[in-house]
């Protein structure tokens, strides 16, 4: 009887020691906009080979955020910070951030450009198939006579799939 009881206890103990591990390797594009968490869906990166531009973008129901930069080299090693590529925003028309929100059918647009806004995009991984990195920026409203500034902090894009234009 002791052997049967010991065997039952052992079986119960071993059968309850399982752990289901789930990995989330889906594309992520998120950040903190004016102190509120934002996460986009349908994240994708598009390479315009004619102009050597990489556009990383995501959308929500009423919002679109996109980052444009020169196509980074594929020699970026995610384990070596010295290979990361940093693009400074507000200094060029080829390195920009856009944000568009539609409220009651009326779009409000914000962007960086030469002398407009500031920030940076850091590409931490790029292999031509996916792209990952971080970003932050302050973008100005495109409305004339508007002093509105949009602040985006702690932005992350992770394993966003890269598509080529034809």
C-alpha cells in the first residue's frame, strides 16, 4: 500500500510541474505620445530602392505614425552597440517622423523637417528582412499659425517586416 501511495504522489507531483512557454515574436511599433502609451498595428517597413529610403510605419484606428530614414547597412549587429545607426531628426528632409491623428473626421498632422522638431531614430537591427530600433521625437503641427508640439518618447519598433517597392 505504501508503494502505491508513493507512486500516486510521485505521478501527481511530476504531472503538475509543466510550464507552457509562449514567445511573442510579432512585429511591435509603440511609444509614449504626450505621456500616453500608444501601440500601432500592422507595422511594416518599406524600402524605396530608387530613393534609398526606409519607411517604418504603423497605424491604429485613427492614427498613423511613420519614420523615414536612409536605408541602413545590413552590417548592424544587435549585440554590438558600436554598429547601431543613429539618425538625428530635425536636420534633414531624408530623416523625418510623421504622426497623423483624425478626430471627428478632421486630421491633425505633425512632422519633423529641416529646422522643425527634433529627436532621433536608432536602428539596432537590420538584415533586409526585419528591422528593429528605438526612437523619440518632438514634431511640430503642420497647421499654419499653430504652436502645437507632439512629444513621443520611449518609442520602439521590433522585428518589423521589410518589404521592397517595385
